[in-house]
């Protein structure tokens, strides 16, 4: 479908962001964005990166980044459909590389067609490997399709180091990747499973512990992956998923109209029991985001010409979602239209200063795609 270009002076706001005083375009198809004039020599350093400078895209995270269950269930069909139980990695908001997918990776490839790393297709989920003797390739990853999508469903912040084991190895050996010379954009979003498990008291899932795992991962990235900008996303309040499905909408396929049979109750253990569990989740989420802001400030002092962390708060208003923004398989994971909206919103925010990224993300199924200008850079501060 041919996109409609809308020229205007764009206000890059989620909630009260400052106006960016340049003529810009928003389109329905990234292919309708104007091309960027080629720069001789490319980016001078990490603060000078445009989308066409990025030659490698990568991602780390949990089942959201893995694209789990986003296609949902076709209620008109009977019988088993493997797509229902699949991770649609090729459509994942940050790293999906399917043809015509609406993702950060595809937006990058529009300006840098040879950029490597975007995951394709779909596959059955695997879970984090905790056995020290297990093979990262045999038990967790499908390198030909996963490519540089290191996300594993069920992961928590403590699993990031394991994901880096795969990511660094794959990045070094992947055809088309010049590990030492290519600029890389690595998106990290994790913390939903940490919130969901924080009520049982078995693991230390405090903000301090969460922050330690994030910092350790960033330090390893800094020392092990050259020429990289880390796109670090904040966490959202998972408890709101419980709230919008509390009445058991038919879309979520409760058994005998009992909302306790919706799959999200089993997928998030804190959804079970007293309301105080969900209050506790919100407190934990606030703590995680405060810790991420603190980590971002710390890594600003560790920035170099070839490494930086860009922090993107992601205060998503789940309470404002239409129910279709959730997969009807479990009413827990984002649906395809939700992944596409997150891709468009986070893409737009890449070019906004970090202070102006504050604010609420309000769902908009008709959101257009921002076209970066010659003057835009991927913002670090």
C-alpha cells in the first residue's frame, strides 16, 4: 500500500515533548521517506550516528523481544495451529526482519539496506538454559533465523550475560558483519518477568539486584563489542495487564466466563493472590526505572567515541489499550499491532533528546512513521 506523506513541523511528543524545529515528514510506509544524502566518511563518532551509518542491528530481552504469541488465535479455526504457539521473531518490534515488517530493524534497513542481524520467520519458544554444561546453540538458539536476536522467552535481567554469550559469538562469525568496523545498534528491554516473579521471595529481584545485572551487561558490551550504541528501554507496569482483563473479556477466551482461567494468570505469578501483589509489582517497576535512569547517568561518564548508552523511558499506558493490543492467545503478550506501534514510537524517540523522552506512551494504532532528516542523529543525551 502506498503511504501518504504528511509534511509538517513535527512535535515529537508522547506527552508534552518539546517541538523539534525542522521540517519533517510522517508517512504510513517507511519506503516513502526521503532518502538521506550520503556523507563522505560516515559518522565521526557515536554522537554523530544517523540510521544510514548503522550496519548491524541486535537485540536482547525476553518473550516480547522474541515476538512470542503475537499472532494470537483464529477463533474461527479448529484444531492445532503451530503459529499460535510460536515466537514471530521476524515481526518483533525491535529486531524483526521479515519482508514488509514494521520494526526498528526494517526502518534502519530502509536507510542502510545491507544492515545485518534482523531475525526472520518464526519458531517454537525455548526457555533460558541454566545448566552450565548446556550448549547455547543446541538448547536456546536457532542462529540461521534468530541471527542477532538474543532474546529468550522467560528471561529476566539475570539472564542477560547468557544472552551475550550467544550474541558476541554470533556477531563475530556472521557473514556480512565486520565486527571491528561496523556501527551497531543494540536494543535491550527486560524486566517484565522480574516483576511477575517478585512476589514469591525466592529470588532477589530487587531494584538493586536488577540494576547490578543491567550494569554488568553494559560493562561487558562496552569491553567486548566495538562501535556500538545501546538503546536501553525502560520497563512498563505489567500489573496493568491484569487490570484491563480483570472482568474476563471474551476476547481473552476465559473458560466458563471465569477470568482466573485466562492464561495471563498462569504466566505472571504475581497476578495470583491478593491485590497487594500487583501493588508490589508497581513499586518494583518504579524501582527498576529509577535504577535504569541512574545507570544511564553513570554510563554517560563512561562514554567514548565508539560506545554510548541511549536511555528510552517506556511508560506505556496499558490501561489505555484496546483489548486487541494484547494477543488473544494469553492476553499477556503484545499483539502484532502493538509491536508495530511500539516500533514506530521508539523509532521516533531515537531522534529526541533524552530529557524530552519523558512522558506517557499512549497507544495509537494509526500512528505514522517519522522520517529522519539530514540533521537528525540517534540521540544519547
